[in-house]
């Protein structure tokens, strides 16, 4: 067995194993998203299996299996997109219209019925590239991955903005691993095109190694991913409204002037006196409960009265808290990470980025600039 064939076999088995884990999802996290992701992994494993069959020259004995696997070519892209769609959406329901994405698969299935079910029907080579397949289907097979890649990338970019409306800490729900997966897919396509054009002898082995590395990385992040929107159904429905409101201008006024003043005072009291921002997992629904108002109303209050998203609002207080800690002799024993945690941050990266954006200095630069100054009290901003 050649090194390339060995790598391909390990990769193929890994795809199928991860597909089973993702589909059955023992932890019951991001359930619908993981089912679609499992379908994506299974379909990718099918394509890898076809590659192995062709590599060992056994296609004549596995015509029906090859035909079945080729059907998965029309599943991979929409399954990945639908997975991204559900990972990034607070609405956890599976909608019937999502199955419309598989119309090309159905048409190709109908076209392939003779190959799969008619005994004695034989075809050599890759079906998807054979002259038997109508030109329109061939064109669609090539364009489909590009279209769905773009849609998935757009959804992930929107997600980066949406979670800042809901979460004060985004590190565990930002889905950066899916962004890296899409970039990895794009990179592998470029390598494949360049390698094919140059007829590079190194391409098959290096591609196999890259596929194996990719599936291992995918497996790690897939298993480590926490629930993106871990809220009750009523809260999820309000979160959907919050996200829709962000894209709706102008926003209808929700409070009278008297209510606005009262709510602003209450929110300021919670932040300055009770310091609820020290809870490093504070979320918009949780703060709304403290305020005794709906999630949607709190989002409106922050946007219209404070001019900030939830992420910006809470982390502004945390930055001011961190500045006070760094200026206090009582906390001199803490390093930067300790300061971040004590101020309510749960990520050093988020702390450094937010601190520099708000102050113009990194935390270490701030410490250096104030070393010669006596400790002072810095009031939290509204």
C-alpha cells in the first residue's frame, strides 16, 4: 500500500466516524446544525471512497457503489451551508424549504437510476465528468460549491456581528473554526487547480496529507464547540427579533421619555453599584432578567439610548474595571491575564483587543504609562 493510499484510507474512515458522531451528537448540542454537518462529512467521505476505488483500479467491480457515491457530490455544498445556517441562527427549527437545496441531487439521482438499479449497466471513469451527463448538470456541479461557499461565508460574517448583540464574550461561539474550514476548502481547491495545471507529481501525496490533517482539526473543533445560543425558547424568539431589529431602520420607539429615564438609571445602577459585568458569562437575556424587561427591550435601550451593542456596552465597564485594578496596589500581584479575569473578561485576546480599542493602548502599555503616577479611582463610564 502506497503512502498516499494509506493516508486516503485513514481520512475516509475518519470522515465516516466523525459523521456518525456529528449526526447522533451524544452531547445534544447545536442539534440541527450538527445533523447537517454530519451529512456534509458523510458525503465528503463518500467522495474520498470513490477516490480510493479509482486509485486501486477497482471501479469495474464497484459500479453501483461509485454511482451512489457520485450522488453525494450534489449534497456536500448545500449540507455544509445548511450546517452553517443553523450554527449561526437562534431559530433551531428545521424548515421544509431547506430541502429545496437538494433538488439538483434529486435530478441527478433520477438520471443515475439506470446505473444504480439496472443490472449489467456499466460505465467507466468518473460519472460527473462523463459525456452522459447533460451539460447543464455538469455546469451546475462546478458552480454549486462556489455559490454555497459564498453564502456560508456571508452567514459567518453576519454571525460575528450578531453575537455581539447577545454575548459579552464571543470566543466560544464565534465559529472561527468554520471560517477556517471554508478557507481551507478554498486553499485546497487552489492547490488542486495549480497542481493539475502544472501536472505536479507532489500534489497527490501532499493533498492526501492535507485532507487527513484537515479532518483531524475539524473533528477537534466539532467536538469542542459549545451550544451557540444556549437559551430558553422564549429567549431565542426574542433574540431572533433583536437580530432582525438590527437590520431594520428606522426603529419604532418602544418607551416613553419617563420610562427611558427610569430604565437608564436602573441599568446604570446594575453596572456601577452591583457590577453585574463581573460575571464573565453575562448575556443579553440574563441582563434583561435583572432589568425585569424583555431581551428585545434591553437591546433597544442599549442601541437607542447608549449607542452601543451589548458587547460594547458591557466590555466598556470591564475595561474601566481593569484600569482600576491595574492602578491598585492591592492587585499588583496579578498578571495581565489575572487582571482580565477579575475584570469580567474570560479571554485574554478579547481583553487586549477591547482594551486597546477603548484606550488606544495595550494593557501593558497602560501599566507602563501609569507607573510613575499614584493610584487613582477611575469612574466607570456610562
